[in-house]
C-alpha cells in the first residue's frame, strides 16, 4: 500500500510527516469528495447511479453553481471551488512554478512558501467542515450541526 492509504488522513497529516508535494496532491480528492457529498445530499438519482457505476465525472463549471443554488449558499461554494481550482492548477501542473517548488537553491528539496502551506490546510479544512456538516445534516442531528458550524466560524475567523 502507498503512503496515502497507510498514513495520510488529510493534507495536514502529510505536511506533518514532511511530504508537502503529497499534501498538495490530496487537495483534489478532498475537493472531489466535497462536491460528491453535496450532490448526493441533493438526492439526484441519476448522479447517484453514475457514482455507483463509477461513471460519474465532476462538471467543474456546472456542479458548484448547482450546489450553491440548492443549498442557498450565496456563491460561497463556487467561490471555494474557484479558489481550490486556481490553487491546484498552479501547484500540481508541471511548469516553472512547480519546478521551483522542488528545489531549494541547487538542492533537490521541497520549497513551498508558508502561504502556500497555510492555503492548502485552510482550504482542505473548510472542505472537511462542509462535508461533516452535510453528513450531520443528513442524519438530522441539529445539536451536532450547530457545534460544527460554530467550530467552522471560529476556524475561519482566525485565518489571516
């Protein structure tokens, strides 16, 4: 088994274990899980059947707006989506920026800025809160839902 299956629970775990590139690559499955959970919560039978048959593909320009509209999120979901997508594109696709992240001077070593690391932890944490919120909402546990939302508000209020 690979590192991700054996150890990593979340991007912050990977950073802690000094595998920053792996943490960046985990942002996409975190985001895809966020989208899938919301679409399942919306109850679209066709989408659910496509997921079961492993034929589902996220429509990156359609699904975030659909989620926003369904859950009355006022564009917050699409905004998070755009932030994650722009960040993933610059962090994951090969190019000069990606190459710079692999070298410190002449040494082959991770070279990520503190801002980049904070952004990955922040975006993945917000996504995890949103998934947790949908799961709790699905099982109609209002008390737990309020605790999760209070924790999310506290977390986001402390961000730079």
